[in-house]
C-alpha cells in the first residue's frame, strides 16, 4: 500500500475530482444555469455573444483561482490543526496558563 503522498504524486488522488449526483441539488442548479444561458444566448447578437463568452472565460478563471485559494487555505488550516494536536503529553497533563 502506497502512502497518501505517493498516491498524490502518481496522480491517483485529485482534489478536483467530484461526482455529480444526478437529480441532486448541484445537478439541478447546473441544469438551470445551462438552460438560462441557452435562452440568453439566443437573444444576443453575434458581438454580444462574443463578449458573453469572454465574460464566462474570465468568470471561470476567477472561480478557479478562488477554488485554489480555498484549497490552499483549508490545507494550511488542517496542517495547523494537526501540528497543534502533536503537542507533548506534558502540555496536556500539566498545562501552563500564559
């Protein structure tokens, strides 16, 4: 059995992989977004459609950056919690008030 670090290195673990449950809340909202986008695009001129595509690309890139930052901050918080959990037994059995 490989360590979690080895699994991550070999690409067997991806924090981005997600299963979408058909009929779930996420699936429902995604369908609404797609349907409303299709209806909106039908009302736009060619120039407006190109501008809308650029807008979607920028919004997607911004969303990717936000997800990455949330992952990094969450990971760091988890590591801080793990590090604090590793305090010596003396600090647990004989705590010092500061």
